[in-house]
């Protein structure tokens, strides 16, 4: 029987995804792939029914022996050479990637287009693996028109980030001088003063934030048709820590739309106090579970998917709540 390969499964986010997946599904065999086999073996022994294997993301087949039985490839490390995706397509098994920048999506799309019938390909490099999009889908219900969606994301400055994620952020920052957004129904590049915005945390404190462009930008625009979409990121003391609690991560949505011709504004939030890595790992585990057909639904056929094509917000958001998230969906018709 093939094993689900988690490349980077011993990293900060990788561990959380592997554990979240194993908690939901105790039976599927797992491979924890990494450069440090000893570290990967610790995670494998801990989660059970798992083995550690050395992988090299810069080599064909990730450096794995041709006889290694694999049933899915999950890239929790940047798949910069697309070797993980090629392996999945060669074996005609599901592929999922996390940690790529929006400007890098073209390479994955080109590989999918070249072999569209090979594998289900899930691009899940959204902020925290997708919660923002699902919160938005719940929050726009009842609106006749969505004019704007402004996302404010706050991470606690004490929330640990793995070395791979830090390296990826640095590489992305080097390659991006302007940030994608949508204004007045058109793509724009935010720069200088337009790339700065103040956002209000869950507890109302004001943060200075910088424009950021995860996959959420294009997902929100495609799903809602909003003329303005932007995503801003800030770091500081989270609302949870101000209350004397644990380190928190926050997502705040400000939405403008119309109901029966009347302008209305909504503000919805997600607060998670178990670390951003755990939230990302959980979201990614839900996407993987669904695409593999492990949630009482059929497995997905070959195709190109974002998380919102795999799941409905009415299923996804309650799963976050079960894991300890506080989700507030604003559907009040506050008209202006």
C-alpha cells in the first residue's frame, strides 16, 4: 500500500499538519520526508504507523528510490524545482503544495496544464491554509453585491516561525517590490503609502499593517467579484496575550456590499490561540483529507484546486471551532 509523503513533515508547520491528519485518520500509512532523517524519525515514531525517509527537493523524484511506495505527495517545503509535483504526476497520485508565493503559481499551473489528467493538484499556499477565504464566503451570504473585502491578519511577535518559513519569506520579499491587490475593479500593484493600512485587532487596538499577497487575494476576487480586495499583515502583541492568555493569531475581515440597493458593512473575525503553525497545519490537513476521500465523500479526480473548491465554509469553519478557534461571522445588515 502506498504511503502519504509529507515533505517537510518534521518542520514547525509540517509537524502540526501531520499530527492533525493522524488525529483524524489513524490508519493511512505515512512517510515523513526531510533532510534530517533523525528529526523526521522522532515525528514518525510519535504519530505512529509512519516511517522517516531522506528527501532532496533539488533532485528528481526527490531523491527517493523508484520502488518507494507513495500514494500522495504533500510539499510543506517550497517545491522550487517542481520535483515533488513531477513525481506525483508521474505516479498519477494527489499532489498538494503549501508555502509558495503567488508570483510562483504560474510554474505549478504550467505543469498542471501540461498533464491535466494526471493528478488532483491542490494549491494551498493561502494564509494559514485557507481560513480567510472560508470566513469571507460565510460573511458575504445575503449580499446582493460585494464591493470590497479588506483582510487584516495579525500574528503575535512571540509566535514561533520555522527556519524554512523564515527563509521563504525572505526570498519572497527579495522578489516582490510591489504587492498585488484589486482596486476599482482592476488589478493594481500596491507600493509606498498605498501598501500601508491601519487595521483594528479583535480587541479594537490599532495596528500599522503592510500589504501582503497570499493566494487569498485571487481566491477572494474570483469567488466574490469584489471590485476591491487587499490583504494586510501586522505583527505585535495579540489580543489573546493582552487578555493574559496564550499567543494568538487573528484574521479580521471588513466587507462592504449591498442588500436591496442599500450599502452595508460587515466585520468578521477568527482568533486562534494555539499558534499559527497549528492553525495552518489543521487547515492543510482538512484539505488533504477531503481530496483523498477520507471524510465520507468521494476522492477528488484529477484537476486543479484551491481549498475552497474542495470544501464548503459550513463544514470547514465548524472544524476550526472544534479545534479551539473563535469564529465570529457578522451577518448584521448595518447600513450606511
